[in-house]
């Protein structure tokens, strides 16, 4: 089967699309892949949501508008890869955009209108990947370990093997001869990106330029590392805003020192 996979991570900056041929088990061959930024309108809505999450989460009109714009962006990149390769896929996997995640409430919200996307591209859509995992007392995230398992086996890596996936949040996959384990281990780029946006209006610390100029504050690093999350057993997962509660301790620090410390936290 020829399948298109769509992915937008917790950085909320755009969409990765991959066109692949696969049997879903052993065969997986990439035909093409593209990356697309969100349009300015979508970015603006996401930025507004990111700054006022709790209030806007229950604003039905706002969420519906955001969902529509996100879906249109996914349609545009899907159409682009279809037209470029002149291939109509059998299925499209539509992850949507995660806007809220709280496993304690058994709640993980990924917005994206699968019916609208199906209507626009006239191909069946697979979506809502986290629902079943939540229903079986999982966390609904991360959902990458099953693919990491495929990579470990297809590359014939020695067991046990681990993958560390660093996005907005960092997660780990562990595979040995008897078990597959995956869970979020802490922040990835989410805190660094947040500070860069709030302090200097940049989306991220390009090439770690600010971090390399700063000094790690080990006292504050230990405060971050003492969070109760690190004492929990798996399965466990994080919302990208979970650690924002600590950012106030950096209010009077130079941005270089703050980002150096947050980078050390991710490490």
C-alpha cells in the first residue's frame, strides 16, 4: 500500500509529510518527504492559544477555527506531495496537532478535522491515534515506540536497544527480547523555545548560540530535576507546558544563562 503520513509535533511550527510504500509489518520504503511551515494565520492562532491555553481550550469558536486552519494546512502539503509524485495514496495517516495532554485526566486533545481532510483529498483518513491507548489505561503518548521497534528490528540492531526522541518533549523507547517500553522522560526543546519566544521573540535558540554563551546555574538545575515526575514509574507522559511552572525562577537571569541551564536540564 502507498500511504501518506502527516505529523505536527509539540513545537507547533509546521508539518512533516511522508509518502511511503508499506505492508504495515516488515516493508517500509520512503518514496518522498516534505516539510511545510504553518501559514501565518495558523501560526498566529497557535501563538494566541499557546499564550492563553486554559481560557481558549473551552472556547469552541476559537478551537473550531484553529482546527479548520490546521486541517487546510495539512491538505495543502498533502496535495503538494501527491501532485509532485503523481500518486494517489491508499490511506492518509492524520496525527493532527496536539494542543493539550493530561494523562491524569485521561485527556489528550489532537485537533484536526479528518472528515474535512477526507472531503478535500478524497482519500480515506486514519486518525485519533491516542484514543484506544487511553481507553486501555495507557497515557496516549508517546506513540512513536511502535515505529522505533520496527526500525530496531529492520536494522537488525542488537538487543536491548534504545531510541531517544527529542522534540518539544523527550521520550525514550526501550526494546529487549520480551518487552517494549516507551514513555516521556522530560523536556526536549519546549522550555528553551518558550524562553526564546518570550524574551527575544525568536522561535528557538539557533545552533545553541545563546546556550553556548551562558553558564549553567546548578542550583536551579537541581530544583528542576527534583520534580516529582522523575520519581514516577512508566507509563508516564508530559504536556509541553508541564515545566513552565519553574520559569519564574529565571526572571532576573540573563537569557544566555537561562537557556544554558534549560539545555542542561534537557540533557
